[in-house]
C-alpha cells in the first residue's frame, strides 16, 4: 500500500512535478516538494494538506542535505523519491556557451544525482524504496538545437540504469519515465523561443512540437503522473525481480552458474552460426565490457569458442561448442520447468493475453526510437 508513505518530489511547484505531488497526496502519501520558486511551491501545497513545500535548489548539495535532515524528522524517511526538476534551452551547438551547457547539466543531471544520493543508504538498509527519474525522450534519442538537454537526459537514463543494477538485490527499485513534449511551463518557454527565433506563430510552434510526439499531440502532465500505470509498472517489476532472483538461485544451486551466463548461452543457442560480440551485447542490452567478462569465462570452460572474423583482430565471432550446446539444453529444460512452477497460477489464456499486450507495448516503444 502506498498510503502512509513519505515522498520527495523535486520541481514540485509546476508542471509534471506538481501533478505527481497532487496524485501522491490524493493516494494518502505525505509529500515534500522542493524547488526555487516559493510562490509556486506554496500554491501547490495550498491544494492539499498532505503537501509540504521547501525552498531548495537541486544543484545545491547543502540545501538538499538540509532538506533530508528536516523533512524526515517531521514525516519519516523518504519511501519515494521523484527526481523531476529540470530546465531546457535552445541553440545550435556551436552557439551554446559553456555556461549554458554547464547549467543545463547541473540542474538536469547533477541535480538528479544530488536528489537521490542521500536516499540510497536508508532505502537499502530498510530494503524498500522507490526512486523515479523524470527523464525525457531526449534521453533516448537526439533532438536538434538542444544538445545540452539531450546530453543531460541521456545521463539521467544512464544514472537510472546504474542505480537499478546497484540496488537490484536490496528491495529498492529505480526507474525512469521518458515523456515527449508535455504541456508545462517549460514547453511554453520552448514555444516562445521558437516564435522569437523563427517568426512562426505560437500555434505553429506548438504544432511543430506536438508532431514529434508519437500521439501527434502534446502530453498532459496527469498522463505522466497516472497512478494506475505507475502501479502496474511497479508490480511487473516486482514480479520480474522475484522470479529472476529465484531462477538465479536455482541455476547457482543446480548448475553452479549465473543468470547472466545462462542468458549469454541462450542468445548464442538461437544463432548456431555465432554472433559478433557487439551484436551479442546489443541483443542482451548490456555493455561490451560486461559481455566480454562472461564470454572469457565461458570460453575457458569450453562452452563457447571465439574466432576472429576474416582475420580482423578488432571483431570476434562467438558460438557455442558442442559441449556448450549440450550443457545449455540441460539447463534450458530445467529453466523452463522452473518458470512453469513459478507461474503455475497463471492460466494459459492469461499468459497468452499478457504476452500479446507486452509484445505490442515493445513494438510501440521501439517505434518511437
């Protein structure tokens, strides 16, 4: 249950932050919001007795430390942290000053880090906590004339991924929301800049931004803050991590191996002719460095062979050895049986329906890249 928890929402005086704060408060959460503009923070807090405003700049480590000292004393430790504060600007890269570049990274990336850093120790010790970064589609792909913002949001997504791995076994979840153009004060600033620099009308500028969203329209803040989808994501994540932990423990006990090693063997089993190391890491959605270490160990155990492609030292093809294929088949049979046991309460019809929904979601998401 989310009621009775304590949440921190940065940038809570306007836009997405305000909507998230109000949604959490409505769900029974005590919410601390922070930002630089006292009037906006107080206006948001005036809409709910559960919201408590604190003037604090996310780029000021001392101010954030003070917030983490006072707010938990009044309302308990933070169970939820939403790193939402952000700024944007617009200029061709060659006209972007170092000061503008640094300021954008300070608020969007360093500010996100400073927001969540003080929460990590307490959450991991309690084995519970939810960290959510409000990133952007600019953290997934490039946009022209906003290089600092794109770089910062890519950094936020990378930070989320790193912390998710660090906390994977602690009961803490770390995720990022990556909306497109949202109807906020920041968007209005973007519209004004477009009007000033291009001579377009406000309506034309808004239409051009809306056209980049997959929906073909501007997103409303409440769509980003929707509790139902957030709860669904948390439940999916919790189920996935529970099953993943159990499978990892069984693989270790029965076969003295790990889930990442099993995943590498599974990927190569699907491609009998082998895969380039770069293709393997891309398929597994991990870095080349992570795959290389696993492959090195599997090669030393005789489960995988590695050869240069066309004699090129820079590229290697890896494939399963006959021993590797036999070993993987044995593990795969056990793996399939275990998954069936863990999902025994899910009917065949429900499994097919859920698989179809997730397949459609992935296709839609990949189409936005």
